[in-house]
């Protein structure tokens, strides 16, 4: 040992310092070799598939298995819509003649019966028509009398046949004008009893009555006293609100699934999502070329008056049954904005897979992609399986 120190003391100072680093270098070399820091051989690690979940006995008790099936599937189509008047029980009432409004007897919300007078219109046009009627009546009477006299004179050989035929022709023309004048007064709102009274008394009345043609409620009024109106103007709208329509526009690519008489229901948000059952009463035969939709209609009873025209609603229509591959809705859960199901791989192992499914109908969802017929899946308890999968991934 003494000899080692004698040799060490004779070494240059630089060499002495390098010798002090030898133990440190040896320690680093041993560490590198022990932990194989520079070994490029890959290390195989046992990592669990994130889509696999292993079940224990407790979890097995709450999971129900089943198979993907091909069954007659009734798709429920959802379409936005609205409640509207039943146009078979809606009447838009206008004036029969041009004139000025002299009296108004009806207001919005008022219940009226068929034949009730809603307003009165003073019309010089009606006066002129009555005058024409009276003149036609007189001309008809004179022509008829002349034809009768001509018949007698012809039999007595006083006049020629040509004269008789001329008188008869004039009588027929006068009678046609008389009937036309009578029909004109009917068109202008006079009933036959009033026309007969005019023919009997010759008293001309310039007042025309605006009369309702149905029993119901006045839902629209576009008339004011002193207003000049014409036959083309709609002055009142009267509707029977005991029955209404639900109107919806279904995309044309789904219209082939809908037929008249199919079951349907209506959800009305403004009535606390009240659901009204019914059937499809009408499916339009044409497509709206602008919206590419087909109009579908339901008829709704409204005896309690809760439903009101203009309310928004959602129409649910059951389509015709079609053979489709389906899974129970309870087998599906959402993960990362994607539908998933668990397929069974063995007794205690399930795999989560993404699937593409259609809209739910009667508790089932049609398979678009991701599954095949007969594949075994968890049809109940998918939520619990997903919770367990996440727990196992986290190491909990």
C-alpha cells in the first residue's frame, strides 16, 4: 500500500485528477449496463385493450344478452308541423254586391249560426239589378199575353203562322231574360222569398245582408262601418273549431313510408307536451318543388277547445312495417358523440364497438352499419358495462 502511494505521489498532477474520476465512471458504466439504457431491443408491455371490459359475477347478474335480429320494423317518422283550421268547416264570407257597409252585427270570437246576418251593405248595384228584374217581369208578362192572343187569332185565321211564331219567340226570349234577372238577384244575396215579395209589391230595397253560411265562431273580421266593399273581398271568416287539422311537411325521401289510415300522434309543446292520437287522413299526391316535402294531414277532435289554430306541434307517424336488422334501444349508449354497443366475446368479456343506427321505433333501432344478423350483444346493462370499462382503464 505504501508503494502505491509512493508511485501515486510521483504522478503528474493531471493524471492524479483523472484517477479521481475512475470510480465515478465505473459507477456510471455499471448503471447503464444494469438498466440496459442503450439496449434497442423493444420491450413488450401487457396493455389492456381500451374497448374490452371484463365482468365479474355481480356485473353478470345485471347484464342481459341477446342477438341482433331481422324483424318487421315500424319506423316512427318525426316531422314538425302546426295546427290549422279544418278547411271543410271554414267559411270566408264576403259581400255579394259592391256597396258601402251600413251596419255590422258580428265581432271576433262571437258564436254565430248558419243564416245569421253579420252585416248590412247599401248597394246601388243591387237597386239596379232589382229594377232590371221588375222590367224583365213586366216584359215577360206582356210577351206572354201577346203570344196567347196570337194563338187565338191564328186559330181564327186572322194572322199568319209567321206572326204567331214571332210572338212565341218574343215570349220565350222575355221569359229567359226574366229568369236571368231572377238568378242575378239570387247571386247578389237575395233569397227567393225576398225576390217573390219584390215581384208582388214592386218595392225596391237597396240593402244587402252579409249572411254566414255555417255555424261556428268568427275568427277573422276585415270590415268597418262606411267601408266600400266588393264581391271579391273576404269580410268575415267563420270556423267550426270542434274539429281541426294538423299539417306537417315530410321530406320526400320518407314519403313512400306513409299511407292514408296509418297510426299517427301529435305532441303539442304549448299544452305541456300533450299527445293526441289519430290517423293520417291525407297524404299529398304532389311534392313541393321548393321545400322537397310532401304535406301530411291529421284530423283532430277539439271539443274542449284547448287546441288552437297556429299552435306548433310535432307529428309522429308510424311507417309501414319493413324487414330490417334491429337492436333494442336499451343496448345502445352514446360515447364521444357516437352510438355504441357491447358485443359478447366470451362468458366474461365484452367489446365496445361503434355502430350506425337509425331513429328509434317501438323500442328498437334499425342497424345501418357495424353489426350483422345473429351477433350476440348486451341488450340490457350497457351503461353498467361502460362504467366498468372506464373503471378498469383507470386502474380503479
